[in-house]
C-alpha cells in the first residue's frame, strides 16, 4: 500500500482554470490538438546547489486512476459553465498522453525539464496541478532531508515531524520523501506499513511524568523493552538526575539480564555541552556502546554547528524544520506550454518576460547529463531538442546560454539521458523501484556531484546548458516575438 489517495478519487484535485480552459479548448475544436508541457523549477531551496527529484510514484498512481465519477460530472454540470458536449466528453474521459520524467532520487537543477507531457492539450493541461503538487512537495522535503543528512556527516538521521506536518498526507509523503533524501527512519508509523520505512520511537516526557519518579519510569521501560532500551533523560535535569538514573537502571535491570542499553535521548538544553558530559558519564560507567540521540528543533545548520563544537551525538531526530522545510517551505516548480502541433508538425512556443529568469525554453526537449570518465563526476546537464543525440565518442562544446562566450570543450565523457518514459499513450510503462532502492540510488547520484556543488553556503553553480540547435531556436523565437 503506497497510495496518495488512500481510496479517495482525486480527479478534481485540479485548479478550476484547468477545467475552464479545457471546456474552451473543446468548444474551439482543439480537444485533440497535441501539445507539450514541461515542468521545471527556477531556484534551489535554501540557495543550495542541487535539489532531489521525488514524487513520481504517486504521480503515476494519480494518472492511472483519473476518472470523472457520476458525482463529479453532476457537480460540474451544476456549475452552469460547461457545455453539454464537454460534460459528455468528461464522462468518457481517457488519458492518452506520453510522459517522460527524471527518476526519483536524481539530483536536479534549475531551468531543466524534469517532467515532459505530450498529448491532447485538454489532457496535458488538466494534470497540471497534480504534477506540480506531488513533485513540488516531495522534492522539497527530499532536498531538505539530503542537506540535513549531509550535515550529520555519517551519523543517522530520523524524521520526527509528523505532528508538525501540514496535514496527514504531508506527514506520510513527507516521511517518504525524507527517506529518499537519506533519512534512516521515521516516527510516522503508517509510513512503515505503507512504504517499509523503519518506524522508530521510544517514549515522551509524559511517560516519565506519569510515574512517581524518573527512576521508576526508566526501570519500567527497561523491563518492558530490555533489548531496545532508549531513555529520555531531560525531563527534569539531564546531568543531576536523567543520566544518573539511566545508568542506575542499566546496571540494575539490563546488565543482570545480559542486555546492553541502546541509547539515551536529549531533547532540550545545550545539546553540545550536555552530550559531552553524558558521553563521559556513560563511558566511565562502562557503557561506551550506548548511543546518544539529540532532538529538539534541529536543522542542517544547528547539526553542523554542534558537531563542529565537538558534540558527542550519534543520531539525530529532526522534526518540524524537516517535514515543513521551514527555512524555505516552497519548491517553485512550474508547468509551461512549450509546443503545439499544427498540421502534423510541432510548433515551438515561448513565454517572454521582463524577468529573464521567467523566459521559458521552447520546444519538445530531452536532457542529458555528462559524466567525466576519469572521475565519474557530473560535468554539466545539456538540454537538447527531443530528437537530438549527444555523441560521447567525440568532443562536445558546452556553453552558457546567457553568457555564450563562456565555453568548454568536453572530452572523454559519457552522456546519459535523464528523462525516462513513464507513460506511453496513457499506459504506465514505468516500474517504480522499491523505496529503499530509490534511496540508495539517490546516495550514489549525489556522490557524482563535486563537493563544491554541495556546499551549504555559496555553492558552485552547476552548469545547465542548451544545445546549439535549441539555443538558436530560443533566440529565433525571442526575435520573432
């Protein structure tokens, strides 16, 4: 079970203008006109150097289940805005578009197509909201998780954000996306049942407060879960009572039964200072194998800061600032028309703007990533026309689309197409990999990026270039318009 809808028909989870435009297309005889749309984004959240693609599996599920129920049709009919013929069209609606997407877990960059839809304009237009909703949300959380996991520098990170998420779907799909981004588990129990993400958790402060003393609370928990005993030691005083009582319980309950403590958790106070003191007390008591977990409103900057100051922390539980991407809670993906078919030939379209960043790249396109054969590192991405190929047996010149004098000749490289076909004439042809495989793939692909691209501050701008033919097409359309 891994559905976004959980049995709810989401067909009408669409911006209303998608329906008004569709009715207009229908009445003007354009229902079967072929169009191409691209999803892309303009800026990496948190001014980072890369983002992480996520959400494709849920998008596939949505598209496979598009259907206008009798209730949907009746609701739209009662709006008194749509023609009877269009209402009849919706009764027999069948999705027949082709869709290409970058696989989940792949690092992605601004101004390159991450999803391309080609098919009848009504259908391609209608799915806009769900394309953006699923991919924007999960890519945002996967990107934030990736930053936090890298800040932890090899220490495990667990997603603890369910109670602060924007609704049930935000919690569940956020847990999924965080796992893709590198988290080792989640506090969200249903995410384990749905996706197989390890669910973790021990106790809250209320457990300890419900007993007459901290010691009794710790003892009761250790007796209940001797093989997985993690104690929360900051309810009253970390150093004067919490860790003292924890060690006493380890000595009196776990050790006689042949068990070792799994860990202690600190959820408040100066975590750096407290973790150092706790580590020494545990080591002196013979529990050097007892892990220390830190939680409490953490993010990549706080984690990096505590570790730079010598904090003795083995794992992190990260909640609200991960599940909401609090520092920048919007992934600005957009969905734009880039071509229409006229007399059997695709005609490229462009959107102009005074803001150069908002000028679209026209045409039915493809996307290549160039990898250096000697290092395995990614050199650049190149957006091409759909039928273009990059011959990696020959040298290839890449250039900056704005500052065209900035050129580089690439040799000894491998060119890989990034866009994979996921729907063929409305039929899903993509086998979504297991989530654990997507997570492993994400880690592997991040290793292909130079460390300079992955910096938190002032990262190197990864090159996303246009092929010569595509650049010429774009400039031709700009001049014509």
